[in-house]
C-alpha cells in the first residue's frame, strides 16, 4: 500500500475492519490470512506477546478466562463507576481496577489495561494495511 494512502478503521466491539479508497471506490483491507474482518479478541502467549483476532479466538474454547473480548464497552471507564459491576457477568475474564484507576482485565497473574487490548487490535490492522 502506498505510504500516502489514508485508511478508515472501524474498531468494533465484536469485529474490527479497515478500508481505503482505490480509484475512488472503498476497498476492504484483508487481514494477513485473507479475512475482511478481524475479531476484536486478544490473549497473550507464554512469552507475553499479544495474539489477536482468530488466533486469540481459538483459545476461547479451552481457556475462555484468558481471552479478552468486548473490551471496547469498557474502554475509558473508571473502576469506581457502576459499569464494571454491570458488565462482569457477561465476561469470562475478571475485571479489575487498573493501575490508572480505569477498568482493566486480569488474565492469570497479568493485569491488562484495556487500552493495551485496543492497541494490539489496531496494530494488527495496521500490519494488514501495510
């Protein structure tokens, strides 16, 4: 993709996708595996590297408590609000207070800021666009 192209990204709660204009027509940017959407799902491997999208989704069957999904709903929400209590029943992972006072997720011994989750998803879309 040319360096001067602009892309639009839909960071969705369930799926994320990106598009660009080619000859004046929108064109979906496919993932590295050829998909038009990327599941907005993140987990981490044993080395602490983010696994995003379908790679993370595969872990949901055996280790649902170690996979973060639906994080966009809680992004930017303070722990002291009523939001974490309202949403906790909908998630298999534990919601916790982040070091910054915002809602975070606990995966095993790791506390994951939800901004890190969104960053990993956007980084994956960026790689696909490049």
